[in-house]
């Protein structure tokens, strides 16, 4: 690049500096989204290391793919925030950034008293105010206490055999990360550069309850929201029409030939099996709705011998709504996602390269500059990756103060 070549467009948040404190899925994902949009994120890691570094799946070299996904593109420094020197050093860092995103324990359960504290997001299980503030918790407890897990585990064919004891894997934390990023942008805007900046008290319980739109609507309508029994006689009904799930030889498809003219073309795709001429089960859309479960069984006897992509292609050629139920492997080979550079390789120290989702949108500025997607990145390293910045911060401190602030790292 010469002096006449403009630098590449780094994103709308170039120039924004973010300090990340504590170990939490939502905190890490929210900060990473800001990093993807061009912000400089400095992640502080405790001497014991981030617990997410030990979460599976692991590469052959023992590095966590989940940790890499959440923390790629960040600078990592090792500071013992529980020590007096470490706490003071974090305050100095906070004075040099525009935003702090932290767990409640990382900021000692309250808005930090740093004089130059910028806009600050504090994430905790139940919030920093209210009777449950100190209540022990975990993602499993939160998803059940909020009712989110119960909603995710409904409906089922046999409620007695499948109690709602499980919960979503990382979805709750990822959804929390989206809210963290949104709240962060609001907080930075509201701060208008003033110090100390505003504080956003973000509760995981608040977030999970906020997403329960459907159960609240059902309750308001007088329905029994505790009934988890699936009505097996109705198939799948969406927006006034049938949508069937059909297993295939290499996956599955969803198909919706709801109108009579669509059904006729769908029968052509299937080769007009004999049962399609039985008016008692396939006569018109109302009869088909009443016999949805039986029709699903009959269609599956045909689809199980077909490749899902062949079914989708034939259905779309016949102008019948149909789409594949994609596996992760299917998504990696998806031509549309590939054309949009959706996946980016993350390379680990042991040489492993894993494709991971990048931002779920393209960003083009009003000047026509497009932010790059699908660019290969290095997996996050150890706290040594931010050592140069750390050394500059404590250049005026003695060796003992340095050791205490780093917690022996």
C-alpha cells in the first residue's frame, strides 16, 4: 500500500476502545460482536485463566474452539483484578477506553468507583438490585427459573417420559451477547464522552423472561401453558397451512403444498403413488389437514429413498414451497453462504483451521466501502498477546507492583 491508496474499511466502530472483564458467554460474545464491527477490544484474563478456555470442543492441541469463536480479534492481558494493584490497573485501563463490559464479580458487584469510568455494562444472573442479587446461579438454573427451559421443552409426544429437565445449550448466552452489544452502543451514545459514564445493569433472568412472548400470549388467551402434550393428530400447522417434515436418505426437507394446485404438482414430483388418488385422505386441503399425520407417514415412505437436494430441486421446479433441513456440513457447502463470505477460518497454534461464522450481515458504508468478511484470523493467544500494551501501562511501576498486578503471571 502506498500513500495514495486508502486504507481498507475496518468497520463502523473503528476508533472505539472496549475493556472486557470477567468470564461469561454473553460478555465475551457481545464484546466480540463489537470487535467484528471494528472496535478494539482488550480482554482482561485472571491468573487462573478464563474458564471458557476449557470448554469443548477442543482441537488436537487442546485449544477450545468455543473460546476462539468468542474471543478472536481481541487483545488479551493478564491482570489479577482481585488484588489492590490489579484493581487500580484496571481502573487506569478503564480511563483509556470508551466502554467497559464486565461480569458483576469482575467489578465487585457494583458500578466501579474508578474516577474516569466510561460507559459500563455489568452482566449478572439476577441484576445488581433486588432480593436475588446474591443468589447462587448457573446457566442451567437461570433457564429453568425464568421458564425459558420449560418453553423450549414443549410440546412433546409423551410428557411423562420426557420431563423438561434439559435446557438450551449456549443459546441463552449467545442471545445475551446480542443484548450486551445493543446496550453497549446505546451506553456509548448516551455517555457523550462524559466521565463517569452511564451504567447498564443487565440481568440474565430479565433477558430470558423478555423472550417468552409466546407463553405470555397463550396465558393471556386463557390457554393452559403448563400442558406440554403434543397434538399428534394435526401434523404441523403454520400460518393457516400445512408444513410437513420429511426424512430423506441424506437428511430431511420441509414441504408445504397447501393449496390444491400446489398439491397436484407435488403429487407429480412424488410420481403419483396410488394413495394420492384416495379422496378420503387427499381429496382437498381440508381433508388433507384432517389426515396430516397419515399423509406425512405415506410421503415419508417415498422421501426416505431420495436425496434432500434432489427433492428440493424438483419441488422448486414444480413451484412448490420446499427447503432442506440443513446439517452443519450442508451449511459449509452452501453456495449462497459461500458467495457472501459467511464463514471465516480461524487458525490455531497446532495448525488446525476451523471455519466459523463471521458477522451475519454485509456492511456497506454510504461511500460504497464494504467491510471485509470471511478473512482468516488467528485464534486468540494467551495473556502474552497484550504484553506490549500492559508494559506501557505499568512502565512507571516497580517490579513488585508489576508482579502483584499480574497475579504472578
